[in-house]
């Protein structure tokens, strides 16, 4: 049997992507939406018009620089969060097995057509349902592979888990009592043992309160209206949470 030839493989992927993309556009009527937004943190690509929303899970295949005419696979990109690049390891592995240098080198001279070729290959190897390239800033084109439709309720649940922090941008949310702060030590009681970047189940959130709140909670015997009123829980970001934890306990 002939070994797979890279050029015919890439061509086939482009042909398949054309069909896939057509179907994807039609099925979701993408052209109807006026705005798009994607977040590496949530891994969601959102199209919207007014309050009508359409959400997908995506990953980043890679990026093409219009300035240097180079392609960079996202597995080679330190600025891309794991969340949206993990799947590109499959492409690299496939490249190693097939001896396709363009899939195993992280960064090299290329052109826009080839960038689409790589995206088509990425979609093919990961069973993507479509692709998307957001309008670029004139320097860097980001190529996304869309993996799955997400209904609005699920998307909202995912987004609700994050907050915009003025110091740390978009992060997972955490709940703390009104007394916890980044400057003074007031004790640090947690709902459960935590560490930074830990996985949380859908039901769990980071939650902490100060010693004084803990005293009130014990006096009341539980979290009730009185102890909750005293704590007056506020939302902060995960990073702030662990900075406050470190201040109070010496470790994150
Ligand atoms: Zn407190
Ligand atoms: Zn923060």
C-alpha cells in the first residue's frame, strides 16, 4: 500500500471542509448573527444579535501572522490556554505517525491558503462540525475549529462560573465574605480544601470566610439568615481568592 501523500491528504481535507462548512452555515444560519465573541477561558464561541445567542465549543487550530507570513500550531503557542488547544496534540501525533512535517513543526513560513488547509486537517482529525476565523486585527488570524453546539442554558451556566476582574481579567468566580481582603489578615476558612487551578465539579465553587464569620456561624450553628447577613458574601475572581488565601495561610 502506498503511504499517504501529504498533498492529496490536505486537498481531501479541504474538499471535506467545504461540504462541512456549507452544512454548518445552513444548519445554524450563521450569517444572520451580527456579533461574535470567543473566550479561551470558557472555550465558548458565541454569535449574537440583540439578545439572541448561539453558542459552540471550539478549540484553536493555530494562527497565521499576516506580518511575518508564518503559521503557528496552537500546541506550540504558550499564549493559548490548554483548554482550547489540547485537541491539537492529536494533529501532531497524527503527523508523527504519517511523517507529515507540516503537522509536527510548531512554527514555520506559510500562507493564508495553507492556514485553511491546516484548519481543514484539524477539523477532519477531531471530527469538528465547522470552522470559524474571526475578523483579524490585520496582524494575526486565529483559526477556530468548532466541536459542538451548546444550548443557551448550558452556555449560561458555563459563563456564570466566570467573572471579569479588574486586576486579572476573565477568571473563574469565587465567593468570600465581605471581610476577606488582599491587605489584612482576618483568617481564612474554606468550604473545602482548595488549590489553584483545581478542577471543580459543576456544583462546587470556591468559598471562604474570615474567623469572625466563622465565630458567628458556629454561634448560629449553621449558615442561616443571621450568619449570612454578617458575612455578606461577595464575588471575586479565582486569582484574587488565592492571593487572599496566601496572605492568610502562607500557601495557595
Ligand atoms: Zn467575614
Ligand atoms: Zn482578581
